[in-house]
C-alpha cells in the first residue's frame, strides 16, 4: 500500500492529503525496493480507503516502478469503507460499476484497474452485503477477466469459492488474501480446488509462520499457487507527516534467505515472486470446468 486512509467511506477524499507530501515520504521506500529487484507493485488499496491512481502514476514516473491498481469495494471492518450505494444496488449494478472502470478508466483518469479488490468480515458466515460483494466480483470477472483478490484472513474463504462456483467462475480466478491467518486445512482445501493462496503481512514476527506455510504448501504440491506480500507501507493522512512507513524490502532481506536455507531453489523463489503473480493477475475469463457427466 502506498497510501491508506481509515477515516471511512463518508469522509475519505484526496483533499485530506497533499500528493507532493505523500510522494516525498513514499518515494525513498519504493526506490529501496526497486534497487533490490522490484519492478512492479500490486497496489491493493481499494476505493474509499485511499485509492489514488494519479498518485500511483506520478510515483511510477518518478521511480520507474510499475503499479497495478484495482476496482471493487472493501467490506471488512464492519463495512466502514462501503459507500451508501453498496447497500442499495444489486450485485449486477455493482459489477456494472466495476466493469465500467475497466472499460473506461477510473474516475476520468483513463487509468484502468488490473484486478478486483474486495474484503469480507472474519465471521464464519458471510453477511448479506459481503456475499453481494463476492457475487458482484464474480459477475465482474465474467465480464472483464479481472482476477478477484479478497481480503479474507481467517474468514469464510471456502464459502466465497462456493458463490463463485454458483456463477461458473473457476477458483483460479480468486486469491485468498491473508491466507496465513486461516486454518491450514481450509487453505489446503482452497488450494486443492485451484485457488491462489496469498501469504501476506510478512514481518519479522511472522517469518516462522510464513516459512512453515510455504513449506507445507510446497510439500502438498501447491507451490505454483502461492503468492507472497509485505502488506507494507503506508502514508496515513490522519497522522503527522503520514506516520511511520514500513518499507517494502523485508521479503528480499529476510524471507528469501530463510527460504533458501530451507532448501527452496532459485527457480522456486523466482516462481513465487514473478511467475505466480503474473499468472494470477492475467486478465482472462476463467470459467468453472465441469466433467462431461455433469
């Protein structure tokens, strides 16, 4: 994340920060990651939490790093970041909004999203509005081919796959974001069904957990479906100077050495950092495969 504003959907606005100040604060961190090999950042800040395509474009021009932004709505945190229309509109109407951003660009900028970003609460069962967001994402995927990345954590990941299946969307079109917080058995079931497993929030205190999950997923034959992410940053408009920004280099500095020490090959590391993300974010409609008997 480059910038995240937690003020809520009713108050969030680019007027709450100065882009020049954000650029000055964030650019050194992007450059540090670039110098360690990062060429592209998948920027996962959704609408109504600080998504700013113009900021990303200027940051890209300054640093040479490419950025991929998103469409969709974020339904976690008790729906604090959902605009009023999310409650009023149908799943199809929401999907039409998101598809229009893909076709025409975001808010008149001409910048188009490269994936769908959503979120659901951690409750065992999907709320009505969260289920609608998942249905809207499924419909958007079928219309655009955009991959669906849902901040889920320990929440109802398998239930989302069931909704996608109802719409004929293959699990390979869906990313379980923050899967490191879920039960291992659920993550393995999702992987078996074909979903992408994103192990996010890499921090010093999480390295043992991330390494253990990487090993478990590799041993089970699912390394080709694993993604790694810092979930780092970010400039916070509510804090003086944007607050303390956590950089984007820990994977390079500490996670990769641990994986090498555990026996992961350079090709396996290249796959998780480059090949898998490129494949996961490929824009293509992925319809659920059915057997001839079905």
